[in-house]
C-alpha cells in the first residue's frame, strides 16, 4: 500500500510556531521523507515545531525551481514503497503560488493519497481581513515587473473587479512593493477599494482597506514588507 | 483606544479541534464579545477549544443573514469602547463565502483593527491538494441551482480555465453534489481536469484529480458530503 503525501504549511516567516496547529505538527513529526525547497530552512522548521533527535535521519528531496525537467515522479519513490512523505513550503501553504503543485499532480497520477494540512495562508488571511467581496475572488500571483505592463495589468484587473465584483488578489516581491503601490494609486479610479495586508501574523501586521483617493493622501511605506494587495469594489 | 476585531476560524465541521492553532485558541479564549451566526454552535466551539467557566458571561451578537439592513456598525460598539471582539464562522474562515465580510468592512470604516487568525480554509486545502494551477485561480462560491443555468456557468468557467489556465473553484450545497457532478461530466471536455475534495480534515476525506473522461467511468457518490469542486487545465 502506498504512503501518503502530506502537504505541510509553514509559518509566514515569523519565528512563532503557535500558528501551526497541533495536528499539523504531530503529523509532520512522524514523517521521515520530505520534499522541500531549502534543506536548512526545512530542518529548522521541523525542529521549531518539535521534531527532536531525528533531524539528521530525515531524507530530504529538493525541488529545484530552475531545473528543466524536474523528476517529481521519482521523488515520490518512498511513497510508492509505502512510506509517508511531507511537502513543506518555505512560507504558508505548499503548492499555492509555489513550485509544489507539480509534485501534487505527480502524486495523483501515481495514486498516492494527498493530504493537505491546516496552516497559515497569507491569501486567505488578507482576504478575510479585507472586508472585500470574498464570495467571488481571483488570485493572480505576480503582475509584470515592467511598469507599463504592470499598469496595464492593474487596469484590466480593476475593470474586471468593478464590472463583476470579483475581488482581485495579487502579490509583489517585497522590495518592489512601493512601485506597485505607486502604480495602483496612479492607475485606479478614486472610488476603487484597495486593501493592503502586510507582515501577516507578525507584530508589525498592518491591514487596511480604503478607497484609492484616501490612500493617495497618505500612502504607507511598504518597502521590504511581505504584502498582499487586493483591489475590489 | 479601540479594541480589535479578531477573525476566528472554526473547524470544517469535525469535532477534532487539533486543527485549530494554539495561537488562535488562546486569542479566542481571552475575548468576551463575539459576533456569530448561531449562538449554540459558537458556545460549543469556544468550549471545545478550551474556554472554561466563562461561557455564560460571553456577550454574543447574532448575524442574521435575512435581515434587510443589518446593523453591523452598532454590533462593533464594544470594540469602539475599547474591548476586543471576535467574529466566528460556522465552519472554516469567517467572511470567506460567509456573511461576516460586511462586519469586517464596518470595522475598517470605524478604524477598528482587524486581525485574521490562522485556521482551516476548505478552499485553500482543496486547491493545495488538487495539484491544479495554484498561481492563477478564481473562486465563485455557488453556481446557479437551475440545471440549464448551472451548465451554462460550468461551460463558461471551463472555457475560461482552458483559455487562461486559471483554476476555477466552486462549491455546492451537499445534497445537490451529485447533480453538480452529473452536470460537470455532461458539459466538460474529455481532457479537462476535475478535482474533488470532500470531507476535508475528516476521517472520510477524499481528494482526487482526474480528467473528465476518467471520472465518467466511475463517478463517486458525493451525496451530502461537503465538497469543493475545481475545474482546471
């Protein structure tokens, strides 16, 4: 009988693992084979949620984002041999805007049961906290880096949000957050709502939803703060 | 100084509260004023996560979905008077496909800090577990009940998923799940992927992603099992 592939959420970058449910930690601690993005971070995380002694005995398989033809199928060999495996994200939920999704699809193809565990999702926390429409929403990960292309993308997303009511969620690399905010304040209409959710689960957490014209009066400095942007009606 | 509005996720219907992080439980247990959908369920949940003795001292404000002009602003009076408040969902994350979002928006308008806490989100767990595109996805809550309208909606969502790669997530009332599955198997193309995630976090959890033509050979019975549907490329 095949082992299972457990999907193990990580913290959102904070040191405090009290945001990780006991069930998730206990499940992770019973696993020996992990698929991870960064070996050192994964070992540190497993140790932080209470894994003791066995850290060196773990077998870690690395997901290399830059590999041309990743051998995700082969990584699942321990599961095919009957052992449970864990997929750990660098932050938040594995496989959400994250390389893990191909591992999950490979597991389905090989009839390995996939078991998502509970943990922090910055997308869901930002949406919950925004007060914007959470019955109809879309997530677009990263918008283009080039300013003109980014502002075209923002215009399209805003037009769609205003027409359909669908809230538009996206992210930015933290050191480009202020350029993203500049673009939003330049491109969007006065009455359009913008929600910013920065440093989620941390002491510096900041969540605000305001109309674009209100944000223009006093734009916050988002530089290097992990942030989720939501544009809505 | 205003109190905060904490957004407190609930289990996905199971009795097992080990999926609720310690930080979420500890935060909830320190609160006296709650906004809830059902008083009895809320008290039972707070008791299950460890609230002791004070259950009768709590002040609960009810969200009535059927009320014409709900007084969400007035419900937040304790927060304006300096007390922390909690918004609890009946299942999963409050305000996601759930009446709470207007309370959250009222809090933003009154400059009450909104603090989302970590807990189960069936949408995120289903998406993580699907292996489908989780960089571009949309959630549409419920599709129309009328068969023809439902199948039109499915066709539109499928066409969009195939054109753009955006995974399409939606739900159904559990006693109509089999009609939804019938419609999906009738309307969608052979190669389109369908992921079903039922009974998440429960012992009967079932998550599978297959092509429509594979599902047609052996459709599962989803009757009365809470289920998230995802259509993707």
